[in-house]
C-alpha cells in the first residue's frame, strides 16, 4: 500500500502540523495521514520547543521536522519555507481526517474551484466534528459544528485546516507572527478580503479539550471578547492579559473575573471619552455578529422540527443587516453590551469568590 509519508515521488501536498507538547495527539494524526489514499503527502511537524515525546512520535512516523521559536504563526511559516509540494495544508495536531480519500478529494475540489473561478487566490477549509469526553451542551456543539461549514467573517479558524497553493500563501505574506495566537483569524480574513474561501468535502474531527478544560461558556465569552478587541484595535488588552491564551497542554478552568477587571481598568485609564468610543465600536462589532444568535436558534429549530434550511439567518441577511449600520442601532447595541458586561462581571465575581474554610 502506498505510504504517503515515505514515498520517494514528489509530494502533491505538504501537510504542516504546528506542535508544542503534542505527544498525546500527534501519533493518531500521523497514523491517519498514513492512511490517506490517492495522494502523495509530505508531512512536516513544525515544533516550537516540545519537552515531551512529540519529536520522537514525528521521527517514528518519518515526518520531516522543522524547529523554530514558539508561536504557531512562526512555526508554520518556518515549515512552509521547507515545504516542497505545490499545495499546503496547515493542520492542528488534534484535528483528524475522517475519510481515507479526504485529502485527495479536498485538493481536487480546490483545483476545480480555482479553474471555475478563474482565480488562483482560493483557499479551502473543512467543517468540524467535536471529539468529546464529557456529555452535555449538545446544542452548543451542534451550533459550532454547523457554523464551521459557513464562509462568513470570523467563522474560519485554524482547527478547520487551511488548504491553499504554496504560491498563494507566499503572496499573502504567510502568518502574522506579532501575537502568539490569532494568526489563523488574521490570515483567514486576509484571504476573505483578497480571495475566495470554499468549504472542503468531509469533516475534521477535532478535540473539545479546550472547551472541556476551560468551560464551554467561559471559552465562548472569552473568544468573543478577544475577537472584539482585535477588531476594534485594543492592543493593550493583549499586552496585559497573560491568561488570554494558554497552550493546550496547560489549560485549566478559566477565571473570568480578572479579565473583566482588566477591561474596566483599561477603560478607566483611557478616560471617559475614549471609553465611550470603545463601547460604540464594540456595539458596531456586536451588530455585525447579530446573525449568530439567530443562527443558534436555527440550529435549535432544526433539532426540534427537522428543518434543513436556516430561515432566521436568511431573515437577518435580508431585513436586519441592511439597516444595522445606522448610529441609533450602534448606540443601542453598545448600551446593551455594557449592561451585559456589568451583570456578567458581578455573576463571575460571585462564582469565583475564594471559599473560606469552615
């Protein structure tokens, strides 16, 4: 049987996997890549300083190893320079193909889409299925899985896999290395502005470990805050919030009270005029994502009544989105978000209050 990791013929696709202490997840991914049919792969493990058995797992599988400083963007950029195939797939260590011909089918769709669009600036991503160890939150996970198939702003993340030509990747300038994270979002939105995204056939199975360790609701809130501050340019938040991002191997239950306190401190230090500007910008950002709760309700309706379409999302796009940019809506959204912020801060302060021994 063809071995895509060791075949001497020129590879058709370079699969780049960034790692830091991924000894638990990496062997299964490498095994599934070995099972891929009808395609020749070059697998590159881009390591940022693993201290466990990650590098031994890569060596045992015959994968190419590239070493760089820590930071997923830096790691993947370093590996892309070494890649020899004309196409690149950036894949997280805990995201697994679910079919033996999945990468062949994906590459064929990317090529056909480029020919159909008459444009070389095309990238593809997969939809997700979550691999879970705990029960509960079924609707929320269904929502995330359904959202991963969409091609809307800020719905495309690195755990969905990024497939594109090496030439297009070079034209984009690679991943942004200025932060330890958000490299996937920044590249995804750059592609959305300058090219085309397509949803590839098949799904990736990805670990829900971050949600399960940190708490699904807490991670959803923190992710929304991160994307808002990234969108409105509040870089001070990222410079001072040491707990915003932690590597997968060191995640624990998120404490939200320090995050809310930091946001309040940043606004107080900036003064009332700047704080009001930030809240209005936040209201504008919230409006741009008003489709998400409606899409969530669509997923609920689909579960209850087996509705295959997304009627509420359709209504949002046709009726609400055209008028959402008017200033009164921005101020209303800003005010409601400020109220939510104050209530949530109080609630988390109570939940996270240290317990005194009896």
